[in-house]
């Protein structure tokens, strides 16, 4: 079994258009959530979100590209460029044949669906652009990354709602660990902040109208975000041989299914995923210093997640830190685990633990160290990243300091 | 049909019961409606009466909309109709 390390990272999200900008915002506990700016926002009940602002795609992509790239693909390509350039890898010959890209997204080209339904239903048009299908398909982003970077190995897209990018990264990790490929590009992307996307979420009545306050007794729901996170997962000896900068080691993962309810989370399913990731990584639970929580800010998630952490870690649950960065960038749904992995990297590499902002009142059912409101300096050897999706599909990654 | 009878019909359908098996004093738990069933029932109520029900599934107890019994829901719906449909 090979060791797997991260040699490149890229992102664009409500906190910033790059990894350094995002980590700086996390260190400062900055909030990227604000009033939504989108068509027909006045018809929405929920009018806040973690939107990517100051972003002009036409400055980045040419006309032909714009015709083919939904917003979720645009985000992916921007994040992938940052990650791959940082890794310093060039994909030629045998490496290109083996290296692939596995990404997560829950909705794919939601904006493209939305705009074209408008055209045919609202405006009564009987013709749509020829590229609607290649633009909206869930694998569009992975395919465009493969084309731009000459990745000819195993490439596909994973859709497991809010756990999509953790499932994708776990899969990419397994491929590098097993020797199937020396390098995999992986992560996830989401862009549902359009009228139809937000309206659909409103229906569930779990959205907050003012802020995302995970673990705080006065929390009142989740807030949607958008963006992408992309990483280069590389076999350790391959990275070392070329003198690559190593950000962290991916040590293990576990995936579980609650087999219980389509929306309500299960403590057992979450606990089995965390315990399974530790077992897979051969990590003792006492070594875990930080957990990047799923922490959506809904009553159902936060209580269940804290109870699961208490079950898995016993007394050590009181010694570790657990924070939800969704309080800052919102819930990126299928892309959320990828952006949140950055907080794990920051904890391991930089010794800075991102806070849970918006924390106002302790909740006895979430009585853990949630790193309230201010980032903290700490030496962290092992970090976990949790993702627990609708449908009861869970994926947890374990990372180790290098 | 009065508001309470219509609310009972909606809840009974959600609970897969006959309206005659749903009593005004029943709680949602009594008739087997869980949190997801509640959200669906509220949607059906909004559609049936053309009103907006202020309800956040994260904090049902904090909503003005009292869901403790079938009768309290019917009363809250009647008030919303009065307030929202002048």
C-alpha cells in the first residue's frame, strides 16, 4: 500500500479566489455570507448565501469556453489550475495515461437547467442552445479538467449530495494508495445559488434567513454556499523523488450508509464513518487533534454529529477541537468537503485551527470545543474531515501532518 | 368544510388514516407524523389555503405556528387566513 500526500490545492469560494485568500479569511474568522444577488431574489424567502463575488468569468474564459462551462465547471477549472500549478506536475506520457480526475458535485449545472427551463417555460421559447446537455451534465467539470490538463486515466464524477467531494477524494485516495495511479486530481464543486436552486432548498424549511451558527444554541438552519476545491493527491515516493512540496498526508477514509432515512442523520452512521476512517488509517483516537465538522447549523445535524463524536472519542472528545467552517463559506453541498479540507490542511501544516464563527450561546447537546469565533494556534498531528449527506451517505477522511 | 375539518383531512392523508380517526386533541406524534411528514403537511396546508406558514424545521418550538395538537394547528391556520387574506 502506498502512502498518499497532497501536493497541490486550489479553490474559489465565498471567502476568496485562491487557497491563500481562503486560509487568511479562515484565520481571521471572516464571514463570506451575505445578501444574495441573483435574478428574482425578491421571490425568495431565503435571501442570503455564500456567493462568490467579484468574479467575472468572461475575464478568465473565452467565448467558446463560456458557451460550454456552467458556473460549477468554471469554479472547478479555476481551482484545478491553482492546485496543478502548485504541484508543479506536467502530465505527459505514462503519467498522463495513469493520472485521472475524480470530482464530486450534487447538482452539476444547476444554473444551466434553471436558465433553460426559464427559456422554454417562462419565455415560451421552443429552442435552446445546442450545448445545454454538455454544459449541465454532472461530469462536465471532470471532463474539462481532464482535457485542459491531459489527464487520461480513470476519471468520473461522484454524486452523494453533501458528501460528494469527500466520497470523490476518498476514491481518488484509494486509487493512489492501491497503486492504480501515481497521481489523481480530486475535490468537488457546486453552484446552486440561482433562483431554482435556492427555491428547492427553501422547501425543506431548514434554511436560515440570517446566519449560519453551527453548534450555537440559537442556530436556525443552514446557509448555502458555492465554489470549488481541488487537490492533487500524489503517491509519497513519487512526490519525494521530484522534491515536491507536501502539504499533508491523506492517511485513511471510511464510507458508511445509514440505511435509515432520506433526510434525518443517524448517530450510528456518522460514528461508524469516523471510527472506520481511524481504523483504516491505523490512527489511535487520542491522536486526533481537530475535526472539521459537517456542522451545517441545523438542529438535526449538529446534535447528531456531537453525539457521534462523543461516542467515538470517549473522554478524548473533550480534548479535541471541532469547528464548522460552513459558518464562514456556507454549505457548498457537493463541493463542501473539498473546501473544508483546506481547514484540515491549515491545522496540520500551519498549526492554526479555523473557528466556528457566529457562535453566540452554548448548547448542552453540543458541549465540545467548537473553537468559537476566533482561530486558535495549536499543534495538530491528525485531523478528520466529516461529511454526512442526505440519503444517509457518509464519508470521513483522515489526514496526518507530514 | 370548516378550517379544522380541512386541516384534519390534510393531516389524515399524510398519516394514511381516515379523517374520522384523527382527533382534535391528538398530537402529530399520536397520529404518526414525523418531522418530514410535518414539513410536507405544512406545504399541503399552504397550497390548500393559499397562505404562507412561518415555520422553520430547525426550531419548531420557536415558530408562531403552534404544532402541539391538531386543534392548535387548525387554530393557527385560521389566524393566518385572517391575517393574510384581508
